[in-house]
C-alpha cells in the first residue's frame, strides 16, 4: 500500500556519535537561549511568562542540564520571538561563516519525545529571512506544538520528499504525500503525525517577519 501499512521498515540511525552530538547541541541551545534572553532584556521569570515554560525548566535548559523536547523549544522560540531553527545556531560571531553550509557541518538534533530527527540545512548567521530544515519523522511519530499569536509572523512551508504526514492546523487537517507542499502560518496549535509504518522525510522552509514597532 502507498502508506506502507504492511511494511515494518524503520529509520536507520547512522549517527553513532549521537550522545556526544546531543550533548554538544544541548550546550549550544543553552547558550542561544541565554543569549537571546539577555538581548531582549528578559529575566527568567519574564521569559517564563512569555513562553509558558516554567522558570525552573528554563534554568535547567540554560545550564545545559536538560534535553528539552521540540514542543518546549518551540514555546521558548515563540517567547523569544525567533524561529525554532535559530535555537540550534552556533554562538554569534563577528561575521557569518560564509554562504555555504557543508553537509558535514549541518547540525542534527533528535527530539527525545517523538524521536524525529531535524537537520538545519541553511548556513547559520546569513542575514536572510528564510531557513531550510530537513526532518526525518519515524513511523507513528507525533509532535504537537502549542502555537499561537506571536510578536512577528512566522511562515512555514512543508514539502514532503518521502512517505506521508498528517498536519493539523487548529481545526484543519491535511494529509500530505510525497511531492505535496503545505503553506502555513505558525499562529495556531499544530500537530504533526506520521500515520504510516514507514519513515517520512520532508523539508521545511521557514520565513519570519519582524514585529511591527509602534
């Protein structure tokens, strides 16, 4: 069947050094959240109020002592006014590393709750409003994001490369198959679900508008 309901294949994990890579990314996320919070003049309590993530959890994340889920990181990104993908960027330097992101240098992160693997494809630090992320979503995987209104609009397009994915935006549900592309705003609760027995691979293009200053 097209959905692969009779196939028990699974994602082959070729990242044998994933524990070390995860620890490195947790430290990177810690530094990014700390830095972005400082840039915005937010206290721990202030970010907790804006994001809905508890003060104690934010403190653990900023010390690199927690492996936060994708849902928690999305809340923090919304509270900080950035796209989720930017939380995986390396610390800001004096200038972008360059316009090319080599495959070997693209950071990968696995959600500890759902097992989905995301890879930041775009070169970090380049002053452009869009980001590209590749996601490997395991069979039966499910991730819910409590998206809501933000200070600035965030647009996202999901292009399915292999497999199928169900995406629910508020009350609207879309089943996407290989080749399909969905345009969406990150302003409503969103659920990603792979209903099949095969892994799904899709690309996400994210673009942000800065908040309007009054």
